[in-house]
C-alpha cells in the first residue's frame, strides 16, 4: 500500500518584537531590586538610563536596546567629554550601562553587551582633603552641648572622627548595634542583612554616646540619632547642620571629609592599611593604597620628627 502523505498543521511562532528601552529598563530594575541593591544604587541606575535615552533620542538612535551599537555609545561618551563632563560622571554612567547591557545579554534580549569594552576614563587624581588638628578642635567645640541637637551633633561628629564610618551607616545605627561595655559598634546593612562589620569605639566616643543616650531617653524608634520630632534623623538634616558649623568655624566640613580625617590620622599614627581597609569597609585596597600614597610625605615628616635615632649622636 502506498504511503500516504500526511499534512500536519504547523503553527509557526510569531516573532516577538524587540524590547523597547522602557520595557528593558523596567525588567533590569526589577532584577536589581530583588537582588537587594540599595535605593541609592537603584536611583543612580534610573538617572543614568534616563539621561542615556535622552541623549540617544536626540541623535536618532533606535529605541530598542537590541538595535543599539557600540558606536552609538561611543558617540554619547564623546559628546559628554566635549561638553565638559567630569571623568567620574562618565565612569558612573559607563558602570551602570555595562550592568544594564550585561543583564540584557544574559536574558537573551540582546546579542551583545555593547558597553562591555568601552574604556574607563582616566581619574582626575582628586586629592581628598582632611581637617587639620586645629580645625578639628574648633569643630568639636562648635555644637552647643547644652541643647539636645547640639549634644546629638557633637556625638555624631565624635563618632565619625573616631571610626571613619560613612554618614549612611551612622544614621542607621540602632540601639541594639551598640555594645558600650565592650566598646563595639555593629554596622549592619539594613537591606542586605548578611553584610555587617564591627568597629571599635574609643573611651571618648563611649562617653559621648552615654551622655547623648541619657538625654535622648526612651523613644518608640530604635534608631539612635533622632530629630526634634523624635523620628529617625536623615542624612540631609545632618549635612545641613554641618554646613552651619562650617560657616561658624570658617572651614568646609562634610561627612566624607571627616572620613578622610580619620584615615589620615590612622596612617600618621602608625596604623596598618589592612586594618584601615576593614574599618572603612572597602572591598579592595585601592582606596586605602591611595591614602597611604597621598599622605606618604606626612609619614616621612613624622619619621624625621620621632625616629629614635634622632636622640643619639651618629658619627
């Protein structure tokens, strides 16, 4: 019997249109959120992706990320350089775009990560500035410790100078993070609970904290540092207070400058860079190495001043 030809109905899959820029951004940000990235990081991604799309639209670049070429991004970087954007600004945009296109490639939305090999801009070599000792003395005397806010500000400044922690870490400290008997402070990432480190407090910090906590009293919030409404203090409020003290003493003060002041004092007092890295919470040694190189001449000056050999007559 001849074999019959059987014709089967075959339904061909309808090609899916490529993701639009907004759709790709939404999926990328959703992925980043479930990874537990900080709101500040997510905000940076949004700002970068919005600014990038604005530039690409102005230059007739296709809306679908899968149709964007490396040349399109090279043109955007060139325009940023021409307009005088700082290398740090360009590098932040590149870092975010690399993550964005890496995600799209891994999920099959793009064939290539067109941002992967874009060159990082040379750093500006900006020198971090630390406060001199006499400026630190003036700053510590600026807050009026007879008032609650002055006592709070003084305590926060002491902690920043004593530990070198970030302002974002300082304002998140809760009562359970403090162990004043052991002079320990636990810094725990409120979004990524597995990320934490211990920093140690000097007797001066412990004394300042005890005085402040007595005045603070028992409140509904667990946050250590609060505002006049007995609510957790925000970064912007403390930075505003530092601006007031800056004007009062005639020296620019910022949380990051206090962090640099701690790092400089640590190095000049003979602290080792590996411990400094752990205290500051840096993932690698690059920043700490920069501190050592930056203040190397100060170390040399200290050596010339305090070396034991200077006590003896060497012929």
